[in-house]
């Protein structure tokens, strides 16, 4: 009796194991479905890494396949927004059928990095080389000191 008791929530005398199994199956179903949806619709975001040094935050974003003109950086307070936009258009004209077909798709991806201080716009540097965007943000007050607690 005590071995089955761990499956009962407080105040209930029924076994919740079948309900937990159903919930686990539902979670797995939805998680697997959305993984496949991301690959089908190319919804994967670009990778962003944030590294902290003594004086700076270094943010790198992997943007292979994009040009510098497709990348936009925006600073709003303590947030850095990195966005890319890709536009693809296709045109086809069939003179025999007197038809014209034009398709256009625009895809926008963005990532937001939040820092614990207001980002200084004039002192922030960014470069884009070989598909890698690097943003260097200096820390405010690099002369800060940490105090040991006794």
C-alpha cells in the first residue's frame, strides 16, 4: 500500500499514474510536432552568443548567407536588437497563355539581447566578416570593485 501511496496527491485516494502518462504523451506529441514544423518552414533563429570580459560584453551572431545590408542593429536602453530581413521574388511571364505570375516572400528574424545597464551608443562597435556579426559593448564604470564579505 505504501508503494502505491507515492502516486497519490495529498487528499486524493486515486492513482494519478495513468493521467501522468497521458500528459507525458501529449507533451511529447506537441514537442515533436513543433520540431518538425520549424524545419519545414525554416523558422530556426540565428545563433547569438554573449561573452563577458573584464571591460566589455562581446556579442556574436552567426549570420551566414546574409549581407551587411540585410542586417539591422538597434539600441533601445539596455537592449540590443539584431534583425535580418530576406526578400525573395519570382517572376514568370507566359506569352502563349497571356499570363504573368509574380511571387514574393519576405522573412524577418530578430534576437534581442538584454544587458544590466544602458548601452552607450557612441562607444559600441560592430563588425561583420565571413558571416559573423560581432558587437563590442563597453561596460559602464570599468573601475568598479567588488567588496569581500566577512
